[in-house]
C-alpha cells in the first residue's frame, strides 16, 4: 500500500477514488480489500498555535454492511516525516551540516533553531536503526567508504557515508524523494 504522496491534491484524489483502487489496497490488520472510506485529514501543530495539513486517513470500515476491522491508516505528504514535528527539509539541513563537519548540536540548531540537541540524538539513533533500509537503496551505488569522515563517533562513522551516497542520488529534496521512491519513512 502506498504511504507517501507528492502533494495534497494527489493524496486527496487518491482517497476520494478508493473504490477504483480496491484491488490494490489491502488492510494491514485484517487483510481485506474494498472496505476503505476516506476519513479526514492529518494535521501537525505549528509553533504559532495553528495547524497544517500533512496527510489524510482512511478507515477500514466495519459499518453499514462493510466487513472491515475498524482500523485507520494514514497517508502522508512526502515532505513530512510521520510522527515527527520537523519535516524532511529540516532533517536534510541537519544532515548537510553534519556532512560538512559541523557538530551535532550546531547542525541541529541550524536545522531547527533549537538550542537543545536532545532530539538530534534521537534522530541519529533512529537513522542508525534504519541503516539496513538505507543500504538496500544503495544497490546501484555499492561503494560506501567510511574513511571520508575522520569522526570518533562510531554512529556517525557508519551512518554519514551511507546517507551521503543515498541522498546525493535523489535530487533537490532527497529526504522527501526517499520517502516517495521507497514508500518508507526516512526516520
């Protein structure tokens, strides 16, 4: 099942035409198809108290004669990272700063304007856990050299060369392109 979409219009169109996609959509929980109903938008809070649309939900309906399980599935815009406050552009700025040799704290501050880098370490931990997924995407770029970064931090020594290789092959907005191409969350 597709999880990321390029823009809100294509996502809205997809969720409004679920009956045309019923053969391709299957609930992850109950394994049934043809039971989905569009179920509203997914929002993230802004710092000023407002909200922005980051995705849509569909509902595996168990109402009105449908035999679904009642589970809700979320679809996101490719620019948004699910379950994270900051989007793919912020993560890319953070990684770009790390690539040029900036410290973790300075990189996180440049990306988010936050002085406390505790979430940067959470991001790095999650990225290290996804290292196998990143390396699967490098089948066309098999050469990964970890000697490019004279860093004593083992996590960064393993992670940065892989991320630099994969992100350099994905274009202008590489974190969003990764999510769109592989249909997996970047973090």
